[in-house]
């Protein structure tokens, strides 16, 4: 999961497992009250790097729908898988 944390830097990422097959992620902008909670993210106990990138893409897609301004301030979404 370090790939997930590093990808969103400088955004602070908090991950919690809701079940063995579902997790929630909260992204918080340091130094402000801006945050977003993304739930019902499919996961499993062991993830490949490709699966982590798929989770990142899902998080980005959901953030763009509800809080696109978060990406206006931080360009953490410039890394793309091949």
C-alpha cells in the first residue's frame, strides 16, 4: 500500500479495511479542512502493483466527481501506468 500513499503525496491518505474485501480511503489536504472520504473500494489482503493502480484510478475517478478542486491544487495524479 506504500504505492498508494506515495502516489497521493502531499495529500495525507488514511486507509481502513471495512471487510476483507472492501476498504475506505480518506484524503486530507495538509494545512486545511479539505478532505474527502471514498468508501466501498474493492480490495483483498494481498495486492499486486497493478491492483493498487486500479484502486488509485477508482479513487481518482470518485474524487473528480465530488471534489475536483482537490486535484487543482495538487498534481499527484500525473503518474500513469503503462
